C-alpha cells in the first residue's frame, strides 16, 4: 500500500506513505483514483506529502490527483510532512490553477 486514506468531516484525507519512484508511480495513482471513487461524497481532498522535497514521481502523482479533483470540481489541499518539532503540525502548500 502506497497511499493511506480516511474520511473525516467530509474531507478525504490521503497520505503518500513514502517518496515514490517511477516503478511505484502508477500503483499510487491507481490507489488515489480508487479512494476518490470509493469515498464519495466529500467536500474536499487533502493530500499529505511524505517529504519536504518530494521526488518527481511523487509530484507526478500529485499532478494527476489535482487533475482528477479539478475535473470533479473538488477543492484539493496539499500539505507537507508533519513538522518534527511540533506534534501533528502540517506545513501547508497550496496549488493554483495555471
């Protein structure tokens, strides 16, 4: 399993569990797609990246998730890994349409 997920208060929380490489990219994308289809309805999707400097494959999976959410009109929030200095704090990263 490459992606962890749960639904809480209408938000689908996804976590990329480890930095991805080319060989795991397609499987992670499929896991995200299945989570999006299985856990409807939800008002927002939140994806947590595994590292502060994700690999190109992890960014590719994130781009695919952004496209899937955009086609459905679902807001997507991306956060970095939990800050080691403070419990559970997330570093927020926002994606904008270009």
